């Protein structure tokens, strides 16, 4: 279940207005909320790397590796790479812009590369990739293909492979939007309908992070809001709470 963007925005406004400390416009909120979501999302990978170094409990729901992976899994997807021929000797595959579910996505991190839905393609660095043909032992074949990943392109060997390449990858979260219309008194009226650039331009895009992140989202937005309205007390308080939240997750 997604975190409701209106719930977060109204909570932020309530905290700011409780002591008459200022106001955060929808435009400011949308920009800050998108940044906060991306910050939390990117931190998942560092947190997972850190947890892989320490023993984990086998108690249900308490395994931190599994919990972090569950948060990342929201953004895991797959799609078919598109073959592009430049010259007789230069070709590559372009990463998909639409995933296997038919949704337009923004690519973030590459996972596995699969040939014909059965053969995992080995990833090599540039030097190993170009030296692979020098030996009959390391020479790539359709049974043991290899790839070089550069500039968001996949260079495959052997070059006879021109189709049937599927990639598993992690997409970026969509930009957060608190959509609204303007009422008769000039007030902002929340539009809960899903944002559509053609038919519903005033619609909303919900947070995509795991629902357990709602508290941290609010705290981080308050941290930025204190900077926007130039209130050092809000900045200090929110920063302390964010730090305490992060320390609690790691302890």
C-alpha cells in the first residue's frame, strides 16, 4: 500500500501551523517530497550492503536484510532490451523504457541479464570484455555469452546475439505530486485522482516507498521546510529526530 501524499502534506502543514511557523506551498512540497523519497530510496542500497556484513536473525519479520530487500522489491521489474545495429562490427542493446508490465519507467540499477529466458549473461569489465576473444577457453558463445555495460547500453558477445535479451532491473520512484485545483476562495483543493499528463493534469502521484517509511518522510520534509521558511529550530529538531530514527534502524 502506497503512502498517501495528502496525509503526509496535511501532517506537515499541521505541524508547521501549530505554532504559526510558516507555510509550505504545494509546489514546494512536491519538490521536497520527491527529493526526500529519492534520498530514502537511494539509502536502501547502502543499508543492504551494510547488513550483508553482519549476521542476521532467523526470526520472522526481524531479518533486516529481508526487510530492506522487501522495500527495494517495490521497484524491481524487468523488460526486453532493444537491439541496435550501428555498423557491421558495432551493435548494442538499449535498456527498456517500458517494463514487462507495460509501464513507462526510469531505469536506476541493472540486475541480471538473461538470454532466451534461460541463460544468465556474465558481466565483464572493459578490459576483460575485449580480451575475451583472445583465447578459445574464454571466447564467448551463445551458451556462455558475456556483456559490457557502459553508457546505459549493453554490448553483447558473441555479436551473433541480436534478440531475446531480457534484463531485471530496479526503476526509480516516480516524482511525488500533491495534485490540486483552486476553489472559489482561492484555496487549494486536493485532487485524489491519479495524475495523467493528458487527461488529469491536476491529479496526484502517491509516495511509492514502503508504508513503514511514513514517519521518516514527514521528518525529512520538515527538515527541508525549516530551511525554506528559515526557521533554525525546526531544522535542528527535525535533524535530531531523523538522526535518532536512522540510529534506531541500525542498532
